[in-house]
């Protein structure tokens, strides 16, 4: 099979996932092709993705019409539709899951964003979704809000595998990683099989640059303007250094020896929003072992067409630290940026979810 940048990236130890899911993708052979030809090894979904799927794909209409004759709630109808998609995607990726011994081959399904500040509700919803999907290669998505992080730790302690989403800062990365280690310790201490645990930490890229660039433009100095388009990659490179220190350091040694997997960083929101920047910026600059990049369709196609694969996530770390310090000196606190972006991102997910429910009412 001819080499392409996607396959070359896979060889460097990074898992490439598709940030999309619909019945069109499943039924018309596109996902099969992406798996076999490009090495796509996972899928992520969210309310906005399912809103687009239900709005545009013709493959839902017959079942949706039937569901509308039932007395199910709108949310229950929505779940009936999308759980079937999640199960089919899990089945298509099961061979990848088996071949990688559980490192890859996952499909992510998000709990209702209305539960983002409800720890107990999140735990209950995640348990239910895990049981209803009933696939070993499911990741339940939970947001990195304070309540979500507490729920995440409890879920890992129960052996529920989780994709932690809406992470925008090193503060988020630290809280989520600590929760994973604590949850894994509880799971193992209670007799759970350490080899079955899996989690990824989804750190969003392009939205960070969008907001920070606005702040830098407002400052307007030459030093500030020179930093535009760098904040997200700085976040990714420093988060990966934290990952190495924690999961390949003393804190995790005993768990690793028992077979617990590290919590891989996942680069999310990797479609470039500023047309002045490379359309593969958040792919090429963050390639490395034990990472995941989830790509929108257009970014995947662009990287296949003209991307370059190299082990880059550990390059330029000194420069990234310097740029992080320069941003702070200009009054830009990336942790504060992360809090604002998480709040805004959650609102967008709530809006998309509510629009979804209108479709199925």
C-alpha cells in the first residue's frame, strides 16, 4: 500500500482518529476505507457532530419517523438513534482494538452536556451508556469541569473507560491526570483488571489560538503580535512534557508495572480556524508517541494531501516554555483563558444538544 502522511504518522506512535460519525459514513463504506487505507484507529463524536448527522444524512429518516410514534422522550429517541451508530462504529473498529491490544480502536460517546456540573448525574449517565452500548471499545465522554473531573475519577475507579473532553489549559490537564491516577489506584486496589482501563485527555487546540490571538491583537505591540498563532501549540507541547513526567515517572511506576495504561493526551479541535495559518498546523506540530489526534474530515484530507510526518511534539520545548512566559508577561494567563473557553465550549455543546432534541421531538 502506498505510503501517505497519515500512515507515516501512525508509524511514529500517534493514533489518528476521525472527529465525525454518521450513518452515511458507516453505510457507504467511507469509514471502512479510512480504517484500511489511512489507518484511522478511532472516532470521536459530540452533540454538534450528531446534529449534523441527523440533519443531513438520509439514513435516519425512517427510524426517526417510527420513533416519533412512540411515547419515548426526545432524549431517549436521540439515544436510540445514536447508540446504534456507536455500536456499529465500535464493531468496525474492533479489529483495530484487538490488534493494538486495547491501545486503539475506540469510539467516544458523550453524556448530556446538561450534566456538566452534576457529578452524580454524570456517573449515572456514564454507567447507563456503557451498559447500553455494551462494547469493550467504547469511551464515554465526560467534560473536565470540576464536577466532571470528580465523576471521572469515580468512573475510572469502577472500570468505566472515559474520554475527558473540554480541556483548554495545563490546569485542566493536571486535574484530569491526577484524577486518572487516583481512580486507577482505587480500581486496582479493589481487584479490578489493570489492563482493561483506558482514558484519553482531550486538549482543544484551535479555540485557544482564536481567543489568545484576539488578546494579542488588542495589545498590539510587536512582541505581542509575534506570538499570534503559537499559544495552542505551546499548550500541547507543555502538556506532553507534563504527561511524560507523570506517566513515565515515579508517580505512575507501580501502576505501569501492574499493566495500567497511561492516559494519552488527545489533540482535539485541530481544524485550523485562521486561514492565515497552515491547515495542518495542529497536526504537524504535535506528532509523537502515545498521543492521539482527532481530525475533522477537511483536516484529515489536507494532511493526507500535503502533510509531513515527523516526531515533533518534543521539539522546541524550550521555545514553548519561553513563549508561555512571554504570554504571562503580557498579562495573558493561559489558565484563565482555559476557564473562559471551557465555559464557552460547554454552552456550544448545550446549544447543539438542544437543537438535536428539537429534531427528534
